[in-house]
C-alpha cells in the first residue's frame, strides 16, 4: 500500500515540503538549515530516501508551528539536500542547495509530512538584450561600491559572468549577499522569474543597502570621534588638574566644576545657556584673583541664583480672598470689588498668559501697600516690594552693564532673585514719585516691564539676555495720577482709593487699630477704654489726613501712657481715656476747626467754597472788596494760574450781566476789585472755586449778602455755565462737619454723588445747578435784582443765538 502511494507521488511530480521560518532559499544558493519540528524531520527523511530532492518554501507567519496550505507561500525553491547531520536533541542540521524556482500547485499531507505537487518556474526569455546589459553594468557598479563598504562579500563575484545564464545565477547570488533584506523582500525576489524585472529589483535593493551602510559608517565615525574627543578632553582635563595643583589653583578648578554642575541643573533658555558656557570657558582660563575672574564669577552667581522655571501654584478661592480683604481692610468697597473681579477672571481663564497690571491711586495712609499684600496672600504667592520714590536713574530698573565696577542688575531682577519663583506679586510703590536726569528716565524703562506684550523678553543690562516677566503680577501704587507719564498710565488699570470719612476712621480704629496695638503692647481690652467722642476729637482736632497713620500713632501713645499709669500706680487696673486726659497727654488741639464768617448774616462780599486736599475736604472762604479806583483787579492768597483765570472768567460774566444785576456798565473802569482767599501760606489752585468767586463778587458789587450756612463748588464759563468738578465726596463731608445746611454743586456731577450719597446722610441739602443764573437764584437773600429777569434775559440771548 505504501509502495503504491510512493509510485503515485512520483508520477504526479511531487516532493516532500519543508516549511521554513523567516528564511527564503534562492536558486544556486547553499544554506544550512536546522530542522526541529517532527513534521519537518519526516519531510527531510522522506526526501533523503527519494533522491534527496525537496521543495522548500517560507511560512507567512513564523509563529505557527503546524502550518497548513494557506500559511505557506506558493512560490518556493526545488532544492537538493547535500548533507544531513543528526544533532544531540534529535534535531537535524542539513545543507541544502537551491536548484530552481518552483510553484506548489497543490499541498497535501502524507507520510507524516507535507507533500507538494509542484512545477518548475524557469527564467523566461533568456536573451541578452540592450536593457539587460545596461542593468547588469549598473549592478556591477553598485556591487563594487557595496563590496568596498562590506568586506564580508566577495569583491570579484560579478567578474565571472560570461553568459546570460551567469547573469541569471549571479542576480540571485547578489540577493543572497544582501544580509539585511526582510522576509517579504527576499520572497519578492524569489517570485520574480523574469530576469529584467528581477535585476531591477535587486539593483534597487542594492542601492538602498549602500545608503544604509554609508549612514551606519557615518554614525559609527561620529560616535568614534565623540568617544575620542571625550577621551581627549578627559586626558587634557586631568593634565590641567595636575598643572593647577602644581600652581596652587586647585580650588579654582573645583569651583568652576561646581558652577558647571549648578548651571547644568537649571532649565535655561538657549541664549542664557550660551552666555553661561562662554563665561565658564573664560573663567577657566583666568587667574583666580584677577578682576576679570571676579566679574565672570559674579555674573555666573547671579544666573544661578535667579529663578528660571520654578513657579508657585496659585490658590484662587474667591470666598477666601473676600475674607482676607475684609479682615485686613475696612470699607474700600469698590477697590475690593474690582480685586475680586480680577481674581475671578484669572481663575476662570487660567490658561491666559497675559496679566493685568493694577495701579492703586489714593492719598497717603489709605492702605494701598497693605491691600497689595492682601492680594498676594489671597493668591498664596510670594510678595516683594520695590520702592520707586526718588529714583532718577534708568539703571535702577535695567541694571548696570558689567563693564562698570560694582555693576548689579536692576531692582526688578534683584526682586526675582529674592523671591526664588517666576510668578511673584511685585509691588511698585510710589510710582508717581520717580524723576529723571542726565542718566535717563526710569519711567521709560518701566514701559517694557509693565507691558504684557513685551515683558516676556525683558532685557536687564547686567544679564544682557532676555528674562521672562510675563508670569509676574505687578501692582503699582501712587498718590496722584498727574505724576505718572501717560504712556505708563496707559499700560495699567487704575483703581482709585478715596480718603476715609470720620465714620470710616472710627470703624477702622475699633476693628483694626485698637486690637493691633493691644496685641503689640500685650494689653487687654479691659485695661484701656476709649470712647467714640474721644476718637472723634482725635480725628478732627489732632489729625489731618486721608488715611489713619497719625491716628494709629496717637492710639499707640495712649497705650504707652496706659502702661505707664499701671506701672506707676499698682492700684490702677484700667484707664478710661477722657477729654481731659487727651489734652494732658497730647496737648492743645493742632487742627481745631474755626467757625466760618459766612455763617453770620449780612456778610457782604464773603462766600464759602469747597476744596479738596490730600488730607480730605476743606472749606474755602473767599473775600472780595470793591473800592473806588481805576478798574484794577488784585488777586491774593497764593492762587494758582487756573484759579486766577477762573476769577477773570467770573468778572467777565458779571460785566456781561451788568444791566440785569443793576450795575452800571462803567463799574469795571472806576472801581478796584480785590479778591483774597485766607491762609495765604497755603498754595491754592483749580477751577472749582469759579462760581464761589463769582457769587462773592456779585455780593460786593451789589451790596447784597449771600445766604448763611451755604457753600458751593463748580467751574464757571464766560457764558455762565457751571461745569463738573472732582473730589465731591470729600468736599460734601467737609461741609457736613462745618454744619453747612445747603450746598450748590454742578448738575453734571449728579451721577457721581449718587455713588456715595448714603455716606452723606439727610442733614445736607444738595442743590444741582447748570448755570450761574440758577446759582444767583439760590444764593442771595433780600436781593434787589430778580433772578427771573436774569433767566429771561438768558433765554432771549440763547434764542437769538439759535435764530442766527
């Protein structure tokens, strides 16, 4: 039965099939094969018994141990087994030589192995054409180049080719020598029976292999050079160490090595890294005690000590921020609301890189600096303050160049070194107090610092490299916006802080100042008692300020006096501060308010105005006197140019209304007018006293007194319009303190007053006026001229103007 099967197999042109993993055997090539699978061993044994001829093909997937027909390539090689050796593990080691290409038309399993019915695939059209000759010459050139690069392949392999058959055989041989071809690429060469197509494919693979080998050699050469360079550097470094040791410079070498390690640990920009490496190289060549070495070492110390990448994580909690602001500051409602808005926006748009730059503007002592500290605390960021008051040199901001002896970076870089992180809160205090001279303008240097579009690449003259300030939150403070250059002001968001009222100061003293001083002097609340009346006396008669600094000093003095009393008399357990004790401890009042003459009836030529000062609102008495003369106008009381111009405008308005006011047209030429504002040592300026001076002049010229307990503020024009003025909150509070009943203010300021009307109360009657005619109507008592006539005349003039 077995004999019959064997005869059938021989008649059908069948051979035992040997599947290989990751190996393709080409015709005319001899390769060793390790056969370990039982099925494959039986296939070899079957082939040895039947002429040593076997069909060899590759598996598509090497992971399959028992391949079926679908797992094998159809095109393989008919081969002859030259040698068979049995190995100790029962595996076989055979030497097989490819005979020709063959195609498995059918695969079956018999005799315990795979049997392939096959047909040979000879090379078609073996004729030497021009195309084949050209391709062959190209292959010779490529192979010669490949042989030079790879010493393992024979260089004279192609020289033996004499006929087309030799070319056919050597093409496969070249493919065998290309060691880095993949399984699919070798299978592709095997399946190309046509010589021309096979030669083109092998030439393409040969060219690619040449490029790969060249690249490998180039990389190998580069690595070798690097190794040699490192070895050379190590050798020279060791030599330098020995030389430095002999010269006594071993410490300098160790210091440079230490600096290198520190710089290597930093995350620097490319520009800064290059400068640091350059300075290190220079430092190595310098004598350790030379001035140049000191400068280089100083520069490197600054680079190492600056934060380049370290940031603190923001902790933005709106409720926590509100608590911190309320705990640290009383009132300042609008400022707190704006700060909470800023923090909310920052939390919502956390990916935004641009930072808003805030400028807190307000009089001294209202809490600008402490408010900035509260913002820093609410963000849980590091805080640093830079005082700009009196700075007049640009180098204070940008630093000095290293060519100068004792050169240092500017205040901005110094602050960054101090906080050790890249996103602190930096307070630029007193930004309006900077000046300039021949050394430059520090305000101009701040333009780059305070511009979110530019400060990412801030260049300090000392570092001479870009430093990123875009993560820094800048907060500036100022007393007046007038002292800040417009270009600088345009880069900041202004938050105005007005002065505290008497009620607010009293609340601050109760909630903040008293507990602070009790803790500072280790006293209990029961040991010192201060009434609201005493605080009112302190605020009005012993201090003159917008903030609470002087008040805090007086409270501290009370604490010290209390301690003195307790230590002096052991029986004293507590002290109640009375008005008598205030006078005993502080002396007579320093700022006691005097009664106003305008509160008296029949004060002709005397009007009360309202003024704004750094210390809050104040009253302004304006005295006028008209005497026979030649028409001269005298202004006294140290008046500024704007106030003098307001007086001229008021006088011109009166001349234009002479008839309606019952004045002769010639009054301006035969009378001398004198306008005086008391407290002549105090400079005064501004347009807000315009209507007050006008009222006082009308009173003097017409001999009609103004109503008592009345004050006014507003700018006057030549046509008698009343324009808006500023500082109304402080002015109205001052009027309330001086027991004024009625205040005339510009109608244009109506919306401004509504914001703080609750602080004023109902004790003050506020009248809003648009024209000087309305001012006259509400101001004069027992007048002999009729405001109705004036208003009618004014309407007639306006009507005439419209018709024209």
